[in-house]
């Protein structure tokens, strides 16, 4: 699976930066341009921006000659993320994806390029993962979000009813008309496991179209990286590892021009009767995952890394590693606690550093 399918061009057409910048430059006045010309010969410096987007901290770090040359592209990137949140959020009742769940039952509905692209990619990962990743998961997400609020497990009858509405094969895409049809009226789409990675891709694409090459986008743990910072081998990324060994000796990788995403239950889970249930749900049984751990995926783009990290959280380790090995440019590092024991697994292409630290530590 290539990182970006040729038949579904990235919705960000060329010249997007100019449109965004023009809007920004007109609003901020032209004076700064003169200042920029004077500052041009300075070596690029790092600038950091963060805003709350998609219910999490979106952080942008980029290298530019000066504050003005840094903030305009950064603000344009945040605008792009805001635009995607309006389309892809399950939390906004007027978002395109929420309206689609209501309107596309048995009737094909035209959708935006962004939503079509994300659904097309979602179905690819669903097929590759045998349904472990499934964006029709919405009815079960609602049940487990309620469980996190009330600290009460959903009843088995509630889970059975919600689970019946979950099946990615009930989404019908037509690339000719760019339409989506849902085969059941009780379906609810939830893009929580893939849209942050996509938004991080789009933000990075926009910075590049503004001439910014060295940049890091961190969308709540879904990270996309541009070129290495000037004069450095890459960006230092600490791998999220919830095991005691991971806490004692964290593994740090130096990466550039890739995406890296981690899924796990560290931040969102509910404990009932001494058992932890993750916000990641196994569509096969409708239950929040119970064996703790994390799955970190390196991939050519954020949308793939984000979705695969969730799929690998659900799949048994051997199947997850086989899935990642079958995808060009993808690699994975899985931390799993079954019973009382923590274990670490990595796919062949995952950088050796993490295994070396574990070997020294174990
Ligand atoms: P991931 O593993 O990447 O995703 C887990 C999320 O995916 C779950 O929360 C659930 O939504 C869904 N999921 C669970 N199991 C599966 C499965 N088997 N297959 C596919 N998907 C599954 N949070 C807020 O609190 N407020 C907001 O307003 C808000 N807005 C958001 C808007 C957008 C566009 C997005 C993408 C997310 C938003 N979120 C918001 C966060 C969202 O609710 C999730 O908590 C977050 O996306 C989980 O990301 P993760 O990397 O932790 O886990
Ligand atoms: Mg994810």
C-alpha cells in the first residue's frame, strides 16, 4: 500500500499556500515583508506554536528566518486543521461526518475530497486488518465514553445492540461520483483513530507549500516530520512505552521525513472492578481493550501511522507485525502486558535502538 494513492490525489491542490498567505498578508499588512528581506541571511531558527484542536494539543515546531516568516505559515496550518475538524469531528453535531451518518442511509451522498479520502484510506486499513480498525465503531465509542463518565460497564445487551451496527463493509464508496452510502440506519462513523494523523499530514503539506521544509507537527501524539532541523541528523522523538522498563530507560529515535504515531490506553481508559478498559475497542467483541500497552507505528504519512497504531492495538501481536511488514515503509514497536508480564516486540524495519535498550535493560 503506497503512502498516498495516485488515484486519490491529496485534496491540498498546488498553490494552497499562496491562497492562505495572501489572506494572511492582506490582513497583516505588507510592512513585515521589508523586515523579512533584511533578515533573510540569518540562519533559520526554531519557532514553536501550539493550539487546542481536535480535543488535544496541536503543536507545530518549524525553522524559519524570523517570527513573521514562521507565524504566517503556522497560522495557515492551524486554519487548515480547523477546517478539517469541521469536516471530520464526531464531537461537532454539525460536522460533515456527523451529518453524513444521518443523511447517507441507503442514499448515496456526495462528500468533500477530504472526507472521501479519509474514508477511502479507512476502508483500506479495515480490509488489511480484517476489521480490527473500523470507523463504523461510533455506537460502541458512545457506550464506552458513557462508561468512562459513569464508571459503570455497558450491559451486554447494550454492547450486542451497538456491535450489530459496526461493520466497515456497510460503507459504500463511489469514487466516480465521490459519494458515500451507508447500508444501515443505526450506523455512526467515528474518525478518532485516523483523522488526527491526516490533519498532521495536511498541516505539514501546507507548511512545505509555504517553503518551510524543517517542521514537526504533533497532533496529540500523532507526529509528522519534515526535513531534519538545519545541521542536525533529525528530530529527537521519545517512544511512548508504558512499561516499567520504558519509564526507566525511554527509547529516543532520531527521525525525519516520516510519520510516527502511538496508540495506547495510558490517557483514556476506565477502571471498573479493578479491570482497565481502553478507549480503543475491539470491534469483534465490542469491548474496550484490557491488556495494557502501546503500539507505535512509523509510516510514510500520518494517516497511515495513526490508523495502523490503532489496528495494532487491537490485533494479536504476530498478526499486527505481519500486517506492518506487508506495508511499504511501515514499521512497528509493540509493548504488551499480558498477565503481569510486560513484553516488547518490534517489526524488522523498526530502528534497532529500542531493542538494544531493552536488551541492556531486561
Ligand atoms: P487512537 O487509537 O488513534 O484512536 C482511538 C479513538 O478511535 C477512540 O477514541 C475512538 O474514537 C476510535 N476507535 C476506538 N476503537 C477503534 C477501532 N477499533 N477502530 C477505529 N477507531 C476506533 N476529543 C475531545 O475530547 N473533544 C473533542 O472535541 C474532540 N474532537 C476531535 C475531533 C477530531 C477530528 C478528532 C480526530 C478527534 C477529536 N477528539 C476530541 C479526540 C478523539 O475523541 C479521540 O480521543 C482521539 O482521536 C483518540 O486518539 P488516540 O491517538 O488517543 O487514539
Ligand atoms: Mg491513532
